[in-house]
């Protein structure tokens, strides 16, 4: 699908989403004729990253290598180039922001932590070779091309790096950052992401015994005396427009949907449940915190002709590519 096709695609997304909830339309997002902002992000660029691995080792990695290894840790190299490029900008912006915050506070250690053996945050070249085997040279060439296409580019608003969070699969719509974590980030607003429903892992189920649920809630709210009626253990579940549990009550204690998700070990906080024969049966939509860019949603957009600029503008409205 060419440029005309992606305009139609985005229009369908907007109309479909507005039918479900009133949200701001995608902001006009262009860098043509603009000069890059002279800000802190640019001043510290190309200095490399300091990462603390899970074993305590401090890794010093160039910006270019970090982006390549970061993309490899997040999404398959077989994905569409635009999806890989969008991932590269998102992760470079997110971790450059952490680097900036660490160094401005006088931090002398690592800028942030990672777990290379489990491909969390960053996958080094030697582990890419180990993972990909005979495909290494082919996949490495893909990563190098994606990294070069977006080298040094970040998303900013008012001269500051944007908090470009991302996750695996949405429930069909993403959530505002404020609904999940509080605050009000102008660039983390709800966005339609209907392509996620086709992703492997979109719908999952989990089963826990009544006793397991009671024990999980007791660990979450140890001051609460839970009775013998499982139907009364969780009440007043409030949801976002996408269906994500924003908050609920465990006894007299208010908890967040994220806390419930973590207590039960679910893939997301967009869950429903029913109680049958002494068991809680959870049905879960999406995978991750549901704020910012859906990685599978980005892949779906790329498959339908979107370039990385359009993907980023869709999931981070109001941001500027610098």
C-alpha cells in the first residue's frame, strides 16, 4: 500500500476508534523546514551507554551498537523495516532519557540495568550470533540498515525527550499513561491499534484455584481479612476506555489494575474472570502495560504501508522527530 493507502488505513483507524471513545485526533506531525532543537538530548548524544548486566558487569556500548542490540532484544529481525526503525527510535529515545536523567543527577555508575542472557533491554553481538546461528550475517545486516535509517533520531516535545514507552500487544486500543501510572503525559494518549487482535498471544487464559487467589490477594493486601466468599474479594473494578482495569477494591484497600495483574501473574491488566468449581478463570487481552507503542501494532501498520515516521506519530501524538 502506498501513501494513499496508508492515509485510508489511518482514516479507518480514527473512525473506528472514535466510535468507541472520544479521543483527540492525530496531530499534524512534520519536521519539514524545522531546525533540530538545541537541547540536552543532543548535547549528550553519541557518548555511549553504560549498562549494568544482571551479573553486575558494567557494559560500555556505543549508541549505534545499543540500538542494534536493543532492537534485537525487542522484536524479531524478520519484521518489516518500518517496524524495526520505529522500535529503534522509541528505544533510543527512552533510554537516552534515562541516561540523561542519570548523568544530570551525578550518577557515576550505570545509566540503567539490563539482562543480556535473557535478552532484556540489550542483546550483545556475541549473543546475537549464538541466537541466530547461520542467519547471523543476514539478520545483522537488517539491524544495521534499520539503525542507520534512524541514527541519532529521537522523539521530543518542547525540547525535551519524550517518555516513549512500548509493549508487545494491545487490547485493540492503547491506554493513556495517566490511566495506568498517573500524571498526564501529552504524548502518551489512547490510540486505536486494531491490528493487535491478529497477533499471536493477543488472547490468553489463566486458571487459579480459589486458595491461590486468596493467597495472592493476602500478599498484596496483608492488612485485609478476606472472608470465605470469593465473589466479595475483588469489587468495584474500574476500567479505562480500552477495558484495562484501572483500579479496584480488595476489602477496604484500593489497588491498581497493575497490582492485580502482577499479583495473579497475568499478561496484562485487561482481564475479566469468572469463578467455577472452586477456580478463578481469567481471560486476558493484550500483553504488556498497554501504554505507548504496541510493537505488534507497529508491525501491522508497517505491513499495511506505514513508514516509521507515521507509526511513531500514531502512537506518540504531539511528538516531534528530531
